[in-house]
C-alpha cells in the first residue's frame, strides 16, 4: 500500500468490498474507532472468522495500522483466550492492530491479573463485548480432566491453572460425548459467568447493558468459532 493510500481511504474501499460480499463492515471516521454495540461487535468478529476460514483476510497492512494507533487505541472488543500458539485471536477473527484487547492465559481462565486487565479495558475503552474463547484440544483442560480422573498432580504453578478449571471439569463429567470437549465448553461458560459477576467494574457494566460477555469455542480443525 502506498503512503498516500490512507487508512480511511482503505476502509472506504474495503467497506464497499465487504458490502458486495454481504458482510457488515466496521464503521470508522477520522481514524477513531466508532463505538460498536455488543451485537455489532460480535457480528464483526464472526464475519472476520468467516474470512479467516475461507482464506479471504482483509487485515494484512499492519505497518500503516501500527503507525496510526501508536498514539492511542480504541479496541471494539475484549477477548480472553487460551495461550495456545494455534489460537491467535487477531488471526482467528481477522482483525488488525488496535481492534482487539486480548488477554491470554492457558485454559482461558480468569486469574486476578487477567480480570484486572479486562477491567482496565472495560473502564478505559468502553468496549461493549467480552469474548471468552475456549478451543478444542486444549492442553490445560485435558491435563485437568486427566488429573481428576487419575487422582494425580501436576508440577509447579500449572496446578494453579488446573485448580481454576477443575470445577467446570467436575460439573461436566456426567455429560455424554467427548469428556475433554465437554469440559472445555463448561470451562468457557464458567469463566464467562464468573466475569459477569465480578465487582466493582464488570458486573455493573453488564447490568447496565454496556457490556455483553459471550463464551465461544474455536475448532482447531476447521477454524470455525461458535457461540456457546
């Protein structure tokens, strides 16, 4: 992209292309992110996931975006996801630099530091959507399920992650089907429920309908993200 081809011009062109493809483009003006509703933000993420899955990403010009956002940021969504190297939220949702405020920790658990990071985003950026992104074949979840089944232990601070996931793994143990997948889904839902009730920042934002918390699942094999 040539220097004269500004991001606003790029967005204008891409919005036309998106409309032609039946997508819902993000609306921006003067280089400042428009405040999106939670439903619009979720639609944008799902549209981006479709582009990612079908090999049609539009967020490929990172240098210009990096320069534009160097002074400030206005992410339209917050994503708490697993640290797994195969699940980069920006790629999964085909979003650019500055679009997502991402918190990553193994098992997408809600630690104190992670919650504080989410609270910061909610209070400073007013993002209307918080996604809890679990994924298939999650090592942290599998380790938890196996430890509970075998009565074993895990080394070091990995145990702290297992302790966070264990309640969801126990709750889903009676369900039919893949025990690891069931636990993964239950864990994402449990983290979402925990965050919805977290005081003093997240719960009031949810109650005021300024923030929606959505658990989702990413399938490693297909690349598809679905709402739980």
